[in-house]
C-alpha cells in the first residue's frame, strides 16, 4: 500500500517527534557504547546493523518504541476536506501525550527546533544538578501570529540542553483566504517575526527576564531543501541590552516543503525595503514629535517640567512611541468583565526595573507585552499598558495616564471616560477604582469641595493606541484637572494620522504584534491544599520550638472558606457579600466562654515558607500562631484563585479559639 506524499511526511513527522520525546537516540548511543565495550574484541571494534538491532531488542528498547507509537484511524473523513479556519486560541500548558497529530496537510507550517544553547557564560561555574535536586531553570517562550508556545524548563548551564520543537502555523488573515495554503510569495509579505523570550526561574520560583529576541524566519524561503540552521545570539535586557547572554542553535523547516523557493536576492531586497520603509516612517514621526513638543513648550515655559512622555525604551533599549505599547486586547472567555480584568492585572507581580549600582535612580524600561506576561511581573507602566489594552478590548474609552504620586514619584495609571462624562481612574497595581470630581479653583472659599480619594498628584499626558494628549491647563494638579479632551486649550492633541503611521498593527516592523492571553495551568484546589498542608507543618514546628503543642480544628478551618471567597469577590467587584453567614457559623462553632481570633492576609505568590515569614511579622498573626491558653484549637484555610497567565490571588486565614481564663 503506497501513501500519498503528504501522508508519508505526516507519518515521518509523528515518528520523529515520538523518538525525540522518548530520547531514543540517546538510548541507542548508550547501547552502542555498551555493546562495543562488552561484546567486541579491542582489535576489531566494528559493529554490523544486525548486531545493533539484536542488542536493542535484548534491552527492550524496540518494544518500548512500538508500545508508545499508537496508530489512530480517522473516523470523520469529512473533517479533512472542510476548509478549517485559522487557529485563534492557544492554551499555554504542558502538552499532553498526543494520540493523534493535529497537522493538517492543507495548511503551511514552520517547524522551529531549538537544538541547544551555548556560551551562557554567566552560568559557567554552575555545578551539574544532582538527580532530584531543585535548581534554577531556563524557559523559552514563543509568540507567532496569535500562537504561543513554552519550552520545557531546562537547568541553567553554560550550555543549556534545550531540545524542543514548535509547530507554527502560517496563515493569511485577509481576503477570506485564511484557509488556503500560503505560497512563498505570500509568506514573504508576512513580516511578523517569531518573538522569543528567555525566562530564568530560580529555586524559590522568582522569575527574571534574560533576553527578548525577534527571529526573522523568512530566510527559509530561499533555502534549497526547505531547511535552514540559524545561530541566534541573545542580548541582555535593560542596561545590559548590548551584552551577549548566550547563543541558541535553531533549525527551521517548512512543512510541506515549498514547490518553488525564492532566490536569496529577492528575500534580501524585501528585508531592505521593509527596513527602509520603517526607518522613514519613524524619522517622519520623530520630526513631527519634535515640532509638537516645541509648540507645547511655547504655550507655557513651565511645561518643560511636566511628565509628557512621547517615547519609551523597551527591554531591548529600543525607543518606541508610547502609543505602540497599547493595543485593544480581547481576553476571549478568560475574563468576563472590566473589573475582573483590573483584578487580573493587579495580581501580576510588581517589580521595578533592576538598576546596577546605587543612587536611587529609576531605570527606564517598558516591557513588550509578551515579556511582561511570561515573566509574570513588571513595573507600573507594564501593568497600566496591559489594563488599558484590556479595557479597550471591553469597548471602553481608556487611556494610560502619566504623572506623579505623593512626593513627586513618577507613576502611571489608567483612566476611562464614560459616555456621560464620568472620569474613572483605575490603579493597575491594586485594582482600585476612583471617580474623579474636579475642584473648581474659582469657587468661593466656603464652597464645599470634593475630597479626592486617589493617590495621584500631577498628570502630564494621557495616551492610548490612537490618541495622545499633552496637559496644557494652567496647573497639572490632578484634583483641578478638567478632562474635556475636545478642548484644545486644555489638552493639546497629537495628529491621529501621525500616531497611526507608526503605531497601527503592521504599520512598521519594529512594533511587535500583541500576543493572546493564555488560560491558567494552575489547579486552584490542588494548589490550595498544598499550601495549606505546608503551612500546618510550619506552624506546628514553630510552636514546637516555643514548647507549645498544636491541635488543629478541621471544622473551624473549613468554616473560614466563605470569608476568603467574600474577600476575593470584594476585591474584584467592590461588593461585600456573605459576611452575616460567616459570623453566624463562627458564633455557633465557638462555645460560650471561648475567644475566637482570625487574621486574613493576601499574597500573589504560592511560596508557603515566604508567606509564613511575612505573617509572623504581623503582631496580630503572631498572636494567633503563638496562642497560649486552655483548650487552644488552631485553624488555617488557604484559597487560591487562578487567573489567566497562571497568575493567582492567594488568600490565607489563620484563626484560633481558646477558653478565656481571667
């Protein structure tokens, strides 16, 4: 029975993937070395194919491979003939064992293999990890045309052992031809790069952004056999953006192979034209921005001191217009409301960009969205850009505000303009919302003025993906600002056309496309149980050191659950519910003459030891954990709430009840 060429290629691909997954090549090398050592005389160490196959069969390796490869017949043949739509939603989780490949021979794919790393010199002295030992790891995250992938974590080393393959689907996204196979000429016009982000995770689970790289994959269109090998030099981020951190060996393969390849002159010419076009657009925008800034300064000399930010540096040290960091982002079915989106952004970790040396200066670094999401933490600008993008996706008129907090500390937050003129500030680091009611400085002194509840002091500019406004009111104090964006005497606008020329999707090759959000891989119930068990052990050990015994009350622990659920609901919606039932249940569980104490606390990480150390620093919590008395019963309840991108809100409540002895 002969197979059609595409089926044969598909079968080869499945077998190749299976062999890679089982590390059959490594096992064959071991068997080969053993057989030569044990069975052959030193003078003629030559081995025939039959000898090798016999040795493999004796050790059961061939049987293992045959067991693992499962053949599945297509039940629904009509599935093959219908034109599928481009994939738009990808779940970022550890791949399950696939029983059937999802390769469609009517589509074009780019198979990207990472074949290891070299020259990661920072890890030159790193010792080999012992079996079972927890060590720092590297993880490679990829984004290409709305598809996201994540490599298996590998131990940090000078030559990290990356051995991963990613199948990237290449599809058209216009003219109703999304389901047709793309040819070489069409692919040449697809200028989206493969965005690669390298993350380091240390032994305590802390993540660090190591490198962010945009891979130009279209060189494969000129490769004769449809395969090309690339050595990618990764540069550092922030202040180290000119320093090499290591080299990745990458192999690119087109599937199915191109019938006709392009000449290298054509691809080179295309790349040159794209670079020239981008450079010209950016030059014209820079000329316009300089002119706009001169006009802005002429309105009032004091404008020079206002925080009007037109450009910002990304993690690679590239200056980009701030409007390019915001893009309407739809979360699919992962987030249901704007307030839930604000809660999600607030549980992503907050960390200022690292600075080498003292001086207390703030390092300028606005991260691309992929780098921020993969690292799961970032500065206030990253949070504000993501929240603004999500609120725009929910159909709100949202802007990022650049200004200061108390003591003149630079800060960014988000603002939405209601259709009725209501101005709402959203703090992206906490999820809090504030209604803005401006104070009229011309009012008589005795007139009652609204007291601002928000922490913001001054505002210099606001922007989103299409608009940019500089604040040109006499005072830049937020409390007296009027947000009438149509009044050019209060807000100086930038040309929408100028912004669109450099910030619209696909306008320039230097603005990376926005990745989709990924569903959480955290099982909230399992994570809650794990943390709770660890906390019980830590509390028991701590009390043992103090010479105290520990008796846990499981029923009381369970009764704390509604309170934790209510706290999270309140953080998300601003509404409190269920408190009466919780108080009633506790009253019934605590006998007369006994005292009940409870202490809730909130974290955005899942490290039980770290959480326990933080809790002990609170005198209220320490009082509960170290409680002495008659009939002391302790309780602890943990509730993990999972959000997209494996972000999580962790609520912990410690409680105790004891007989009051006067």
